[in-house]
C-alpha cells in the first residue's frame, strides 16, 4: 500500500469502525483480516477485541499493522455482547460494523454498504451470508439450512424472508447515534443481536437489509458442534420472548413443532398404521424438497444430500433449545 495512503489511514477519523470479538480463534481472525486488506472502500478502522482467550491472536494482528488501521484489546471473558460494546466504546467511526471472527469479507462489502446508506439513509443494517468455495461440504450444507426458506423462513438475511428483518451479529452495522441511544447489546450471548435489533426498531430507527452486502460465514466443522450451536440459538429466541413477548411468532415455533412431530411419528404405528404411512410420506416429501432446493442452490449434489441431515439437526436442535428454555428447564 502507498505510504501516503497508509499514513492518512492512521491519522484520519474513519467513517466505519469494524469491531470483531474473538475467542480462541487466531486462524479465523487471520482469514478475516486478510480479506479486509482487499476492501475497495478504504475509510475504516479495525478493532479486535480478545475476549479472555487462552489462545491469543495478538501476533496475528501485528502482521496487519502496516496494512490496516487496526487496534487490539485484551479483556476478561464476558461473552460476545459485552465484547462488542467494549469495541464500540473504543471506536472513532461514524458507523460501527460487527463481524463474527469466522467470516471472510468480500472486497466490495464496504462500498456496497456505503452506496446503500447514501441512498436509503439507514441507521442500522444487516446483510446475508453465503458459502465460500473453500468451505467444506458440511459447512456449505449448514449454511444452506441456516438461511433457507424451507428451514428458517429465510429470516437470517435472505432477499426474501418472513417477518420484519432483524440484523444478525455475523454481519450487521449501526450508526454511532443508534449505539448512544440503545447502549448496544444487553444480552451477553444467545440472541443478543436479535434483542438489539428489536430495540433499534422500537426506538424508531431505520433498520434495513442490504442484500448485496453479504459475507462468507463459516459454520461449525461437524454436526455435533452444529447441534450445540442451534440449540443455543433456540434458547436465545426464547430468552428474547421473555423480554419482548410480542416477538415470538409462529415461525419460531416451527422447529419445535417439527421436533415433536418427528417424535410423534415414531409412536404413530401404535395408534394407526394408515396415519403412520401418511406421516412418513409427508416427512419424505419435505426432506426431498430440501434435497432438491439445496442441490439447485449449491449446484452440488453432495451438498444437497448433506442438507437433509443438517436440516433435521438444525430444526430439532433449535426446537429443543427453544422449548426447554420456554419451559425454564435449562440455564
């Protein structure tokens, strides 16, 4: 990078402050920072918040000090919500951008956001995620199930989604004005992004989806980790419902209904073989629809096949977490 440009980046007040909390993931933060060096829009700073990691990433950050306007902060572990708030307090930009550490950012991301803000005057925004070509087949299948209209109603940032759009913390932004009014995240973890999105909307801020401001978001590396993750997502949505009861919709009950229906289907032969046959046909038809849709979207038969167990795990895990939290059976 030109030395004059780098000097300007180090001394000027940036338009965007990118905040990234990280916990024991130095390899992931390396990929994310590498992608940020390729941004076509350059008026930004990066704030890395190490959330009490035992495997620190300070040496990784040091590699990028001559390529990015970047600062590193280590703090005791408190969860992603407070860590992002910590980063907000350190930020000097007009807008705050939040990424998860397991994201890779396309080169045009900030320019896309800038163009949309100029056009629509967003106070806060979010964008979708996509699967990178280097992600594993399992990660690509998980990415499909977490964003498909057939499994989540498309509520995680797709161009077509059910209900009012709520930015997610793997890819969201807000103005300094919004942060000062809301004080950022109030949950430590588990749906802290959804809860903040609700308060931003209730406060009258203009919150929108920028469909082309996508990121490449990795998922867990195996289905066991994925189950734990979606179980906690379900818990988080139930916790949001405790604070904002009106925000629990039928869509959020669907995974629990699916989970209970699968359990009931196993017991159905005791009551009626004919009813069991009808249930099996409907179940197979639904999974077949997922397989076909995932194959078409990914253009890979293998991803389509893996999307079937991924969808079952995602729905049952989320449904179990949601139901148990609603019944106050987990802490």
